[in-house]
C-alpha cells in the first residue's frame, strides 16, 4: 500500500469512527429527551376533572384500588349506564353483602346486578378476568372505571384482550391527584412509575399474543400493579 493510500485508509477509518461516535451521542441525548417528552404528554393527557358519560354500554367494570372507584361504578349502574357491573380484583374475603353495608342505599342493586372478581392481582389479571366476564355475558361494549393515571395502561391491557369490544373510559380523579399538583415529589413518583408500566404494557402487547396472557396473569407478584 502506498503512503497516500495508507493515509486515505486511516482517514476513512477515523471518519467512520467519528460518525459512529456522533450517532451514539445523538442516541444518548435523544432517548432521555423522548422519554421526558413522552412523560409530559402522559401527564398532560390526564383529565383534571371527571366528565359525564355521553352514552351507555352493555356492562361496567371497576378496577379496584380506591373506594371512590367502586362507588362511581355502582352509581353508573344505578343510573342505567350498564346492565351489570364487575368489580375486578377485590379481596378474596369480600362479598357484595359487605360492600352493601357501606352503601346500603344500593343493597338491592348489589344483590342482583354486581359480580365480584377475586382472582386478579394486577392490571393484566384484571383484563383477563374482564375478558372472561364479557365473553360469558355476551357484551359488546364496556364502561371502564379506574383512576385517571391508571386509565391509559388499563385501556391498553383491555384492548389487547378484547379487540372487538368497545371500551368507554370513565376516569376517576383521586383525592391525591385533585388536591396535589402533579409536580410534587409524591405525585411525580406515582406518575413516573405508572408511565414506565404503561410503556412496558405497550411494548409487551405488541410482542406477545393475547392468548399467552392467561398463562401468566395469575403468576405475577401478589402485589397489585
């Protein structure tokens, strides 16, 4: 190899290395920027006030995690917004009679038209059990009641399990979200981890067939997520 050729070869290698380093640096900068932008979008989309439903559905499902969610679901059922209500993820010892003691004005409604799911221990489990309930009842539309920050991930999981069922979100604004700005340390931590779980759900539902979820939904940690 001549001197000029060797020099050109070294220059070419240096140029390729420089471009590779530049690309790596761009990725290192872009990833956190995109992640932060996505988080802000996630927070911005959360409703700050509860909205009235524009229509009714065949059924209503409440994902447990807050007492106000259950009451909202029962009130929707009482208003004729659905034919039946599923409360998913309740403690194994909980009965409709126990719930009725906290809202005695709805005791008859709870006795006739409310079903309890004691199996689900996480959001994926909620979606699997809701799918079974919807299929058994022959429902084609569903009002979904859960907290506002939990709603995006819930809708991802339910849509994955029931692509042919119309899902109507009814986000509940928790007292914490209502009374504290989202940028306080506690709220920020809650929303950040929920955003990460939402991203994981988005990726997983694109990589796995929905049929696989039934096998491991109940094998997750007993801690609700």
